[in-house]
C-alpha cells in the first residue's frame, strides 16, 4: 500500500480496513504521531536523520525502510509515558474538582450547536434591543454557564477515562488527536465512547466503598 492510498482510506473513514493491513496499521500508528514534535521524537529515538520539511515527515516516516514498526511502537509509548507522568501528578486534584460538579445541565445550549442555538433563539427572533438584553441577563448567561461547565466536565473526564485504558500494557495509545481512533488493543483500533451512568449510581458505589 502506498501513502496516497492510505490517506484516501483514512479520509473515507475506512479505519477498520486499514488496521487489517500491515501498511494500513503502520499508517494509523504514524497518524497518531503526526504532530511535528512527535515525529521528530520518532526520528531521534531511532537515530535517523530528521527531514527538514515538517509536512513531508509523516510520508517519509511511512515510506522509510529504516523505521520499522517496533520503533514506531517504542516512540508512541515513550511519548505517552512522558505526557502521562505529568498528568498523574495533577490527577488527584483534578478528580476532586470534577466531583464538585453536582448538576449536569447544558442549559438549553447543546454541544456542537452553540452558535446555532444563540442565533436561532435570540438573534433571529427578537426585534427589541431591551428585550434582547433582558433575555441575555436572565436566560443566556445562565445557559452559557451550564454549557461551559458541561463541556469542561466532559473534556477532563474523557481524558481520565481514556488513561484508564491507555495505561494497560496491551494498549498502544494514540498520542495525537485522531478522528475515530483513541488507542489500539493488540493492534486493533478503538474509538472510545462514554455515556452517563444512571442518576445516583456513582454516589451509591462510592458510599458502599466508604469514599
């Protein structure tokens, strides 16, 4: 498989098909290293000359006969270990901060549609300046607060949950953000999805464990 074919399959969301081919799996792992500093680390750890042009580094690494798949795995684990060590020192405090959030309410502003909601409910409907200001003060500011809090909670809990999986020895993390790919379990790619638990479930479990 050449680089262009792998790129096309990735853009078409054919992740599973890519992972079933050795070159495709190599592409996906390198894709998770596609930030410049990560690719530079790969070349450095393998004692290979680093290409001058950043945009070409991904393709050169993919096509290189000097960089084998084992070296890619080592680079990914090395980068993840460094990043994880820093997060671990802050995790206890972060968890305690997350538990302060007792109410999960988007406030009517749904994730990924913030601008649409504001334009549809306020900008395009209200003709009175005074009414608009009143609704901003009494409705929109409270909704924005809920939206930001829920987004914050989702972001940090997702990172903590992903680390639970990525810390396992059979798991190879994706160290850069890659669509539909969070980690590999024995070279099988996974896109982790989380969902809220029933209300009161976590409290009951924590109480049972004397937490």
